[in-house]
C-alpha cells in the first residue's frame, strides 16, 4: 500500500498518542506535537474540548440509554434544534433531518436514496462527474429527456487535494437544477461547521441546496452523520442504521455546533485562514518545491512539486500538478510530512498522486499557535529542498525520467 492509499495509519505516522488537548498531542515518548490533521477535519474544537467533554459527562450522569434506534430522545431533539439554527436561510425553515450510519459512503448513499424515492428517478450524478463536464452536457438536453434524481456537489474536494469548486459554477448549477426540479445535494462531510470560513461552505456562493450531507465535525469528535433535506422531499423513514442514534455523539455535536456559532469561529477561520494562505504563498515564491497553494478558511492544501513537475493553481485554483513530475511531487510531500513530524508538527497528505500537504488545524487555533505551525512547516520545506536526494518516490510511484 502506498503512502497516499495508506492515509494516516500507524505505518505513516509513528506517534503513539497518550494525551491531547486543543491543538496539542502528547506522544508516549513525551514529545508534544501540533496536530494539523484534526481527525481529518472532524475535531473543529481540537482534542478534548471542555464543552464537548461536559456534554458527554452530563449524558453519562443521567443514566440515559447511550444507543437508541427508532426512538426520539431529548438529546436528539436538542441536537436537531441547534443544527437547524446554523442552516442557511431558505433551508432552515423547511429542514428535516435523517440520521444515518457514520461510516464511509453511507451518508452520501442515504442522500441518494432519499432523492431517488422523492423523484421516482434513479440516476444521481456524483460530484466527480459533475466537476468533469457531465452537468453541462445534461443541462443542454431538452425537457423531454430523462432527468436525474439528483446531483451531488462538493464545495471543496478535500481528499482530492483541497480543490475549491468555483462559486460562479455552483450558482449556475443551482439555477439549472432548480429550473428542472433536480434536487441539488451538497456534500459538506469535510467542509462543514465553520471549517472554510462560513458555517457551511455552500454559503460562500450563496447557493441553497436541497440536501446537505453532514458528518465528521457535527459529532464533536465522535462518529455521527446526518442528511438534512427540504421537507417536500420527505417520503417516509429511511433504512435502519444500527449506530445512527448515539447519544454521546449527539450531545457532543450539539455542544460543538453551539460553541462554533456563539463564538463566531467561522469568522475566525476566515480571517486567520486568509493570513495563513498569504504566508504560504510567500513560501511558494521562496521554495521551488512548493507549487499551488489552495484553500478556504482553515482548510488548506499545499501542492509539492519535483523536477519537471508543473503545479498550477489554474483559473479557479483547482488544477493539480500532472505528468511525469507527479510522482516526484508525491515524494516531496511525503518528505515534507516526515520533516514536519521531526519538528513536532502533524500534517496530512492528499491528492490523486499524494502530492498535496493538507493543513486542517482546529478552529480554536490562535494566531500565535498558527505562527508556530507555519514556522515548523517552512523549516521542514527548507530541509527537504536542501536535501533533494533524501526523498525517493513512495512505494508504487515511479520516479520521473531525467532527460
């Protein structure tokens, strides 16, 4: 298994965490690390935030059942109430919530099942097709031709290398789908709860989707997933999911949503993220191995490049480096991650070839802490650039042939 495929398993990051708080993880070796992975973005309040812990303790102290399926509880009702407060106007007033399995593709599959039942149609255009031309082709068809049951968009494709979807494109798609009564599904699994500088990333474009797919951060660090949808799409209850009613996750999630909203952490992410991106662009000017810098708020990707590797942000900042140098870029990204770890900084690697270093700090990160993160990152990049022979391509990636 290559590094990109392995993700953040123990083979990649040899850290045994024993304690954690906020941005910091303490390893079994006594070292402290700044965590800019944040549970793949799930820990918007960082590790063991007091409001999430207190909410969990309160549920435990009541003696209430911890797992409930098919029954409404006060904890669930409190979560739904808080979630509704955060939804975009136009959806909040008509929103219904369906909980689902918090694993893998289950939340998106639940959304697809919902729009199929509501429309009586079958095809759902996935975000990968939507972003690569399927929608413009469909939009030109006449009304007599079969319509899809729905279309999925991702405001930012995180695992693909932090690729923002252009706001203007989202608005055009929203107009076309609304005109044809095709439900628009926004997958906010990675981008939700203030991560991008707005509570929900679709709000940057002004688009109001018919369906929101939510996971990761909505559980306050515990597994939780939900599909929020407009009430006219409701056709009855969905399938039974064994772990859709975890009371601890609902309590931690409600507390997290409230804290992000009340403390305006989305606005904090927007401001601090803007300054962070500016500093990273400065690194791109200084180091040849730093290519495109992309992101919004505190969801940031830095594309690493190697010899003969082109990494262009493109007109909307959505192109990846390609060609023979992609493998070299992946090798540089792995080397940067390794050097970051040596300096006490944990970062992620993403993108089709594994050439993008992701920074996903919690939204509670301070200006001083973010400065320390960027100092360590810059030092790691400098170390890699000075020792290019120390980072061969990762397993399964062929090095670029020298001319």
